[in-house]
C-alpha cells in the first residue's frame, strides 16, 4: 500500500477531478451549507487547514464505494405483517427472563445490548446505508467526481426506490420485545439519521447519476414516511417521550418535513420539541435528569445533547431559534452544554451510574466546535482542541461546520 502525505494526496485527487455544474449552495438542513461550500473551495485551492479532514472524507468515501448494497430484504426473518419490505428489529436492551421456562416476555436490562439484536439486519444495514449515502454525497459535492454520485444514487435507490428491495415507509415492527410487543415507539430512534439521506440528495443535485425521477421518487417516499411519523400511534407516542427518544424523533421528522417542502409541519414539530424537550428535559442549571438516571448516563447526556444541536440546526430553516431560546425559568441549550464543561475539564468527577467506558476527550469535539461558532465563544473550540489533540483535525466536523483549528 502506498502511503501519501496529506498534501500529495490532495494534489493527486485534484488532477483526476472533473467538476460538474453544482449548486452554489447545496439544499441541506442538518448542518452548515456554508461550511460544505468552504470545504469544496478549500479542496480546489488546497487550503492547508482543511486538507486532513478532506483526505479523511475521501478515504471514507472510497471505502463506501466497495460496501455491499443493502436493503430490508436482506434479513432472514419475516415481519409480523408478512411483508418482508417492512422494517423489523428487536429492542436493544431486552433479554430473556431467566425466571421463566421460555424466557418470555423479555425483560429490560438498561445499558446492556442483547447480541440477539444482530440476528435481524435491518437496523445495522439501515445505519450503514445512511452513512454511505451521506459520505458519498459529500464526496461528490466537494471533489466533483461522478463515481461518488453514481454509487450514492445506487445506495439510495436500493433502500428506498427499487421495487424489489424498497423499504415500506413505516416502523411498525421496530424494536419489538419478544413475548410483549411486535414493535415499540422507541423504535424510531433507529432511523434518527434518515434526514442525512435527504441531505445526500441535496448534495447530489446536478449529477447526471441522480435524476429527476430519483428526486421525485425519494420525495414521494419521504412524504409517505412523514405521514406515518405524524399519524401512527406509535410514532406519536415517541414524539411525547420525556427523554432523548422525543428529541431524536423531532430531528428525524423535522428534517424530512423540510426535505418534502412542508415548512408548516416542520415549524410545528420544532416548536413542540422546544416546549417538550428544552423546557422539560433540561433543568435551569443545565442538567438532564432523565438521561442521568440511565445506567450509561454519560453516554445518554451526550447523546441527547447531540440531538439538541442537530435539532437547532434544522429548526433554523423553519424560523425557530433554539440556539438563543431561553425558557421562562432559564432553561437553555447552551446551559445544557455548560453543565458538562466541569467534567470535560476534569474539575468535577462523574458520580452518576456509567457501566461502560465513556471517552470524554473526543466525544464532545464536534459539539464544542459548533458551540464556538453559534455562541460566538472561542473558549469552546479551545477546549475542544485541548481535549482531543491535533489528531482531531481530520474530524468531519471541519467539513460540516465553520469550525476553528
């Protein structure tokens, strides 16, 4: 294997690139379109600061090029509906009841994933599909190479559009619990990043590989899916959870409403999340009591903050400002991040239950960089660099957000 320096890699990549007529700014919602344009311009000019992140993106995209095409039809099991096109999965933290001869119904062991969930492949393959589509879409927009667009288009068509392999637009059988439920509201957490597929479509605009028929077909699929998200009893229940489930639900539903050009529905989703998430899940001092009760509390505090930040980016497109929002009794998104800072700096010791190792040094890198930009406070980015070190200059956050180095 030939190892190239960052600079040489970039020059060689540029020499084989043919740029198509791409949009001046992509139609994306989950992160900063200006940052993606900056990354494209930096690639063309060879801006040194972004070279490590761009080279990592290319490495990731090249890996995605050779990944198998996946669909819901790959699973061996037939969902309770009898239709293999329906998404299906098992609840992550539920195990056989050892006090029962047949182990049924399964019981909850919070924070302990049951490896049995891997026997049904929809959740794993959906996650890899989303990552591949998004990575390849970014690579196409930034590097201008049609091979990335062609593969991204194929990945998306296989999961959503091709008659033989397309997923039905529902999650009726997500996170089933054996002996109890054939699907649960919490199952919506597994598709929380589907909005990144919508962003991938925006990045592919202008590519001959991504046709008008593809765009129209994906829009139709997501219209049907957001209809399920906003009308199905299980989905409505998920939107009302008092923890990260409802925040990620709003991320998913809101991003899709924006993609299908329904700003009224998007605004409604974001306003509901603001009142039921910021007002109810973040304490005036910034703590998140619902997540702190978990057996992997550090993970879930971070996981919910990640959802809040994504939600804030999305809400901007519907005219809802979550970055500066402050409840009547002082609950804010920034306060939730600031609550964590003493633990990041090592000034306080985490005393809540955490049954697994949590990497404090790198987990918050992207959130701190985003906070520095959105709150106009350099101390966040300074702490990010201090914690994560120079190896994080290849982090994708430098492509997705207007970060400092």
